[in-house]
């Protein structure tokens, strides 16, 4: 199937022992055959590694739906065995380091059928190089390392393409996952029907897709029953409990422990910022909102859009909020469940490529600044700049919830606020809960792979460096 050309050692029987000594390695090029199987040939004999991957459930075309059509046209060992270059059926190329391949090996000894690697790096020779790379048809890459000639590493192309770290592939993934912002001066909130969300997989996917890409979506005609909000949330994942319980009621209460449980205006904020992982998707179900109630309208702003704008218009202040850690504080000893949460982190988090992967913002949970003395004034000047931008941002969503509405939004991306209302003029009662952000993103990808077109999930603000 393949012809191997090598300048190392004249006899393959002594190849590996000679290599371990003082072999000078040259680039090895492999040309894949285009021969197809006849109807009388058994694929399990001609492609045993492919069959093994399929039998063990590791040829995961559905999980890597975006890359399921990837096929290998050729492979070559390069850089003295440190890298393998693959030529793909679409004409592009990717390179993989010997150690990257060693950890990612899909052979029965290195990867369980659960798709979890079992390679113990304590036993890996980091000086070992690749001495042979070839393909099994166009569906499997096979690799042999210098430290173990009897170990054949095997890799399915969809896996290799999904995790390729070539500049071109990384940029394509970035385009797939980047947030797109609404620049309509009066943006409208997308809507879906409760019945579609609850009864069909396509309806669920459409809702998740909007939540993922836009960050906010209004579910209409939800029955005004207690805990219906939890049933809707559980279409995604189990409810994420906090110190406020699995669900919480947002209505005017005497002597409230939280300003949300009053008629006061709420500034734009993200919930539960003192948590290491603040809640992900927030659900607020409108039980009752009397028409006579004056005020109480909701408003929302995309904090990632604000942060990107700050980077462009006020780069110095942006850098300050990336560098100087703020304090987020939520402490209560006068309630049944006492808690003392203090967490320090910068408002804006970047990945290794300088892309924004997290923003934390809650004016009412900002604690005393604890930083170097020379950073205090710089921080507050930058904080003032961003606070002004948040509150005057032109691309703001506005709505007055109606009974039966359930507003759903990404708490890690979309800030929410509420205008003051007169509690004496009527009742306003919402019931809420959360879903963990990583479980939300997981379900977005599952639905995209099984119902949609396999698009990678848009970034969700969970500090993931992808």
C-alpha cells in the first residue's frame, strides 16, 4: 500500500538497534496508494486498525462532525523524526509533534473505549522520535517511535483535523468560535416558543444556538406554574444551585437580604461574581407582572462587546483592567445559610492569543481593592472609564416582561439590570434558576453535531482559552 524510502541503515532488521546508536535520520516521504478495495476483499484484514477504532467506538465522526470528511492523502516524517506532516484531502497541511502524537495515541493500550487517554507520561521517553509514519487507506495514520518498534500508534483523521494546531486550522477554529456582536442601535431580543423548546430536538437546538451566538433569548408562552422554570432549564442540564438555592423568587420583600428582592433599580451586573465559576445560563420566568405596575422594565448589555470597544477606544484603561485584580465580595451572617465569599481577579481575562475569554462585572459586589499602592489610582480611573461605557452603551436590549415570558441569557456574557418600580402599584414576581456554563456549552456542541451542521460552539465567556 505504501512505499517507504529511508537512508538510515541498509537492513530493516537492524534498523532500530542502529538508530538507537548513531543513526543520522533524513526526511522520509510516504505516498499513499489510491487503490480501492474490491467487493471480495475483507476491510478487517486490509484495514485492521480502522476496524479496531470502529469496534472500540473511537472513530468518532459524529463527535467531530465538522471534520468527519477529513481524509489523509499523504504523510511524511520531518525534522529528524520530531514531526509528522499530513497532507489533507482539501489540499491543506498540518504538522504534529512526536510527543503530541504519543499522548494522543488511539491504540488499545493507550486509549480506552471511553475515549480517555491512558498514556502514563512517566514511562514516555521524551527524546524518542518518529521512525515511521504511514496511512491505512485514507482513514488511519500509523506511527512508530524509536523507543518501541513494537508499538504502533494509530490516529483517526477527524480527531487529528479537529485538534490540529497549524496556524491555518487554529484561525479557522477561531472564526468558528468567535462572538459576533449586535450593532443595531435598538436590538431586539430573539424569541422562541415554549412548545418547540420542550417537545422537539430541533426546537431545543434552535434555542441553544441563539443563546450561544447572541447570548440572550426570550422563551414565550411558558405556563405560569411554580418550578416550570426548572423544567425548562433541565432541558439543558441539571440546575446549578447557589447559596440562594436551586430556584429563587424575585419579588419585593420586607427587609430584603438582596437588593434584587426590592423595588430598587438594579445596575447592570453579572450574578454571583464572588464564585470561582459564576452561574452560566440564567433563567427568569415571569409569573406575574400587573399592567398597573409602574416601571420594572428589564435591560441588558453584552459585556464582551463593551470590553472589545474599550480595548479599541481606551487601550490604556483596558490594559489596567486586564492586569490589576478587583475584589468581589458577598458576605452574610444574618441569614439561615451564612456565607463569606471574597474572590480576587481582574475584570478582563485574555488567552495566549490576546483574545478576551472572560469578563467579570458587578458594581454592587465590588469589595475593597487589595493591590499594590501604585496601582490604586490607575485601577479606579480604568474602572470609571468602563463603568461609564457600560451604562451609556448604545447597543442595549430593553423589554418589559409579560406573564408567561421566560428570559434566558448567558450570565457570563450578558449583563442584566432592572428599572425601579412602584411595588404599591401592583405585583411583579419572577422565579429564577441557573445552569452551569460548561454543561450548557457541552449541550450546544452535542446538538450542533447531532441536529445542526457541526459548527463549533461560540465562546461563552467561561475562561476557556480555545
